[in-house]
C-alpha cells in the first residue's frame, strides 16, 4: 500500500509544469544560431539617394573624386582622364561638401576617413544648393577645434615630366574655419600636337574650281607648362548662417609650345615643304567668391553669392611655312567677369515651398592684336535673369518646377545685339519605397554663346585658312528630356537605367566659305540646321565576397543626327567597366573604357577618342595612401584621338597626338597629419580659374 501511494505522488510530481525560472535555466543551456544585424548602406527617397561608403572604400580613396570612383554610384559617371563628374548622360553635377560648394581641386585635400555618407540629389529644394539641378553632397564629420595638413604628390612616367604637388592646410576654431591651398603643376613633354590632312575646295588661276589637299605631318614638338595656384578661404558656419569668402591667385605660364614637321600639297606639288609653329603664352589670374546664406523666421531663407574674376594674358603666335609669308601675332588681353546670384525661398509646412531667383553678370574682354594684323577689341556681354519655382514633396513624390526669363546684351566693338528668351525646368520623382525610384526631367533653355564666337576680327591661321567670328550670330533654343529608374534591392546590388533626348534648333555651326576670291577659305560661324542626340544605357554595381570584390559596368548606345549643311547620322556604342578588390590595407582596381565616339553639336565633326584602360595597386593606412597605376599598356604610339570634319568647302582628318592614351605609369602619394583635436575635414580650398578668354584661335 505504501509503495502504491508513493508511485502516485511521484507520477503527480512528474506532470506538474516547470516554473518560468526553470524554463529560463533550461534555455541558458541551449545553443542559438548566429544573429547578424546589417546596416542599410544605400537607400532612395523622393528627396535624394543616400550611399554610405564602406571602410574599405574610404581607406583606398585618395580624395573626394576618388572616393566617388571607389563607390561606383550608378547615377554618375567619372571621366578617367580629367576626373570630371557628370550624370550618366553627360549632364553637369555640382559637388558640395557639407552643403557648401567645392571645386575639383578643393576636394583633393579631403580626408576620406571623415566622410559619413554621400547624397545624390536631383533638383534639391535646399537653397544652399543655389538652384543646381543635380548635386553630390558629401557629408563629413564635424569636430570641435584643431587642424590638419595634407600633402599630395602625383607623377607620371614614360610620358615626359608630368608632376603635380600640392599642400592643403585647415584650421578651425569654434564656428570659423580657415583653409590654405598652394600647388605646383609642371609638364614637359615632346609628344603633343596633331597631324592634319585637309581637302580645300578653291578657285584656280583660270577661275575653275579645284580640289587641293594640304597635309601637315607633325615630326617634332615640345611643350612646357608651369602652374602655381594659391588660395585662401575663411568660412563661418552655424545652423542658421553660412558666410564664406575666398581669394585666389594663379600664375600660368607656357614658355615653350612648339610644333614642326613636313608640309605637302597635292596635286601639283613635287617639292617637299616644312612648317614651324610656336604658341607660347602666360597669364595671371585673381578670383574672389563669396557665399552669404541666412535662415530667417517663418520659413524664409536667403542666399546671396557674388563672384569676380580677372585675368591678364599674353598670347604669341608664330607660323612659318616654306616659300610662304610668315604669320606673327601677339594678343594682349584683360578679361573681367562678375556674377551676382540671389535666391529667396519660403517653405509652407512640410510639403510646399516657393523660390525666387535672380542673376546678374557681365563679361568684359579688352584685346590688342599686333603683328601681321592689328586690332583693338572691346567685347561686353551682360546678362540678367529672373525665375520663380515651386516644389512639392511627400514621402513618395517630388515635383520641382521653375520658369523664368533672361535678358542678354552683346556689345562687340560698338556693334550691339540684344536677346531675351524664356527658360523652364520640370523634374518629377516617384519613390514607391526605399529600393526603387523613377525620375523624369524636362528642360527648355537658350544656348548662349562665347565672346570669341562673335569676334569680328579676321586672323590668318595658315597659308590657305583665315578665321573669324560672327557678330550677328543668334542664340539657339534647346530642349532636354531625361528618364531614369534606380533599383537598390540590397547593399550588394544597385543599378540605374536611363534614357536621354537632347536637341538644339537653328544651332550655331562652324562653317567654311570662299575667301580672297576663292584662293583661301574663311572659317566662321553660322546659324544652320538642327542637332539631335539620344542615349540609352544602364549602370550596374555589384558587391561580392562581403564587399571585398566590387564589379561595375555601364554600357550605353548613343544616337546622333545633324541637319542642314552638316547632314549626318552617327550611332556609336560605349562601355565602361571597373573591378575593385580590397585585401586588408591593400587594394586593387582594373578599369576599361571603350573609345569615346561622338558627333559635335557646333562643329561639322565626328570625334573618336582612343580607349583607356588601367590596373592599379595601392596601400593605405590612417595617414598614408600610396598608389601605382599602369595605364594603356596595350596601346601603341602617341595617337590619342581622331577628328573627322565634313563640309562643302573643307574636309579634314586630324590625328590628335598626346599622352592621354599612351602607356604610362602613375605614382600618387598622400600624407595627412593632424594637430590639436580633430576638426571638420572637408570643403578643402583649391586652385581657382580666371576669367574666360576671348582671344580668337
């Protein structure tokens, strides 16, 4: 009986539920699977697309543009030769650092380790972007006080002397930041110039039409250039006020710019001729630019940005051909440029904002030509524009629209012309979620002309060619339409598919007409025909092996059509590919870009730039970044591009000779050291450009 009762009690105890504490104790002994939390490194919204660079990308990058190249953002394209940043269809992209505009040279001093994220914006409503249509805004960590200095050295081998050294220093205290930049850029090579074969339609001694071929074959050249920029900038920055003033000076000298070779005529030429051309020049430029941005009560903000440039230059031309009169020309120029921009914005709640903008500027060129031809020129081009804009933003839809009117006056040696024309932009962006976005863009503007295109002077280029401008040349209307789709399904993959339409109507076209009773030709400009360009493409970025391997590809198909005197079609294909691999402190990169083929809008010309390819190996730590690049090692010779000109009175095949496509080895080193506590590292100041020249060439 006792055994029976005991068994019942034990059975009852066995079925009693265990306590919560006992369950927890049991769980403590169980093995759990690994839990990984992954940050979202890229996302899109109606306002912008945001990318967070990885530590590997920041460590490998030597400057801001290089960081954009490492990141391979699918909405932008970077030219490997001049490092310009555009969107996929060649539209301009303004570069900002912490909402302040920066030049390409300024970004060279950026310490990429301080970059937190990179934003790509289309028609941003923030007034600090000054109405820019497309913007890359690099967000850099801000610090308390202190400073740092960065030294960059860049040298190319196998192409002659090509040396670039600069130093950038920043110091910040409280709300003030002071930047100082100085550089020395030196080039010295013997492989530059062109070989040109031109076919001239002329009038012979008997009054009959003849076709004469003139071939200028380059045999020897020498080019030396020295450039020394110095820039100082002071910035005051807080949440409601941004004030920046910049002062810059640049000395640019080209003491040697010489070309010589063989000159041939056919038919009726049995004797060998030669030519010799020299074009040394020098200039000194000063530049000032300011930014004054204020956030006001009740949703108002004001941005005022003045700028001024002045350049004094001397340009010498000497040309001699066998048994032909020599050409001597000296052009002394003083060029002035100023521009005033004013933007006022008012926000209404979270969705609506209105913008009013006004621009005023003037370009003044004083040129004295002496030598075979003597001219005294005074060119004045002033412009005024006013516009209003409306922006509507929700989480999924953004609509940006502006319209305005521009007034332009030209005074070319007292010959005056006035133009006024409308302008408008429309951008619509739809973002159903953080992984997909659609953009539609339309623009209608008028294409303004450079002063040199309207010069009335007639200058001799060679024994058969004269050049001039056209004071009566009219501006041309143009339209642009873009569409794009961006997809970011994960951190490992992103892509952007795009299409573009571009048209210029009654465009300015370079033309050749008989001169000196048909014994020579005159190159000038004329409003003639329309120009159309379309492009479709896709850019893809794919990361593998946990981000250690990154692949990028951008194939595109272009369509060109020209009407009028230059009646041609051209449909080239282009592809860019890049592979990057990161291994601890080392990084490796391979790059290929197929030949860049295009048809110019203002020239009766088809351009074919040779392919560019490179392999890069680098090593970096917190302060040093050392890199060796071997470029164009499968290319032979110094030919870099060909230009084919087709017109009724003149046709030409020109081979451009230079170092851009020749095999070369590049070594680049950067070293950065800090003092005090870390400060905001960005907005680096750099070399500034002078006023635009109007010297006719």
